């Protein structure tokens, strides 16, 4: 399911609010958190969303022919519309241990079927026939993972298309309205026309955000990287560029006191080693690295950041 937060177009110099002419969707604030993103989704779902932080999935519990629905995130189950009796049953079935395990499973953002054992442990369901144990189906709410593309040039266009195709909530940032607009980015969920640093400062970053610096010049990339690192909070941060450009940028930021442990998490040069040359090929290379990092956590010389930069390898 797509979570639509609405496009953002500058309504004045340096602004990040307002809607495009002729569009009926209301403006949204520049500071868009996960709660707001899930709120747009929950309006289309048959339950109420409470305070949500982190990746969320729909939880359907099947017990004795009764199906109960809710949301789970970070070890909590919240937001059901069943009766109080059903809510009590729901909480009893999903005790503290099961809820914690389900919360951990949300980070995978993968649909899955589990059983809750008598010991409260959550295990993958391996049988088609019923076993008598409560079964839990996790259905990820796509769009909770956020792709933040900083720079609205030629590489950004296929990046936004691929991000939307993969279910990311896509934000495009540029300080030029002639580039960051709905005509060039029809699939983007949010378009911000604002100076790069100010736009990033207005965002809430977390480990479910992927910040990609693909601006038109190294000075802008350095500004983006410096600002994003201050607000990283576990976010994926990547920057395109040559080995020389990346090294020089990281060295200048290191001189400002940013610890090596933070700089070693920067995916730069961004992408995997596909031999990409065209904007579309480079976008595929970048998205491939994001998928690889998200699903496997693998980092090796196939990552350009390991091969040509200082991206930390696991272990």
C-alpha cells in the first residue's frame, strides 16, 4: 500500500510548505515523522492508529475462528477497533514476550506467518493444517521506509521511480523549483524546494531513512553530508562521487571533529560495482546497495564505498 503524504512545493523563498497549483491535497509540514506517514495509511485501514514509532506492520491474529487486527511496532501492539473483550483476548494472546519478538520482526518489513507457542515464543508457521496454536500474520505497511533524495538532477529521476516501485516513501529535495517539481518527479510522495541544509534539518531521521546525496556539486554534497551526520540517528547516508572527491570530503568533515566511527558508516562512493555509466544505471546501482544493506547487511568490495571509500566492513 502506498502512503501518500502529498507533494510539497515552495510557496515563497526558502519555504517548504504549500501545494502545487491546481492540486487539492492540503499542505503538510516539512517535519514529517513516521506517525504522520502511518496516519495517512491508517485512514485507509479498518483500525485506529495510536502513537507509532519505527517500522510498523499490520498484525492479524487467528484464534478459535476469530480474527483480530492491530498494529505492532518496536515491541508494542497498538490500535485495534475490536470490543474491549476482544482487546483483552488480543493482549493475552500476544503477551509481552510475543509482542517483543513481533516488534523485532517488523524491521524485516517482510510479510510472514507465525505461531505463538505455549511458552510465548513466536515461531514461523511451517504447517498448512491448524495446530491449535494462535497464528499471527504480519503485513508490512510500505512507505514507512523513507528514501530521501537530495538533489533533483538526472540521477534523482530514476532513483525516485525505483524507490516508489519498491514501496519507499520518496522525498526529493532541491533548492531549484525548476528541477524539484511534479513534472519531473510524478511518483514522489514529497517534494521540498529549500536550501539543502535547512531541508534536512527539518526532517526527522532514523534507522528507517535512506539519505542519498546526488547534488550538482561537491560543495553541496559536503553540506548535505555534514548536516545529515549531525542528525543521523541510525539513518543510511550515502553520497555519489569519485574516490578523490569522497576522500577529500570526508577528510574535511573529519577535521571538524566528526568521529571516524561515524564517517566509516557513510556509503561513499554510493552504489555497488556494476560498471554503471548512465543515470538510470547509476540509480540501479544505488538502489541495489540499499536493498543489499537492508536485507543482508553485507559490505564487501562489491560496495563502492568499501572498494574506493572508507565504508566499514562488518566483523
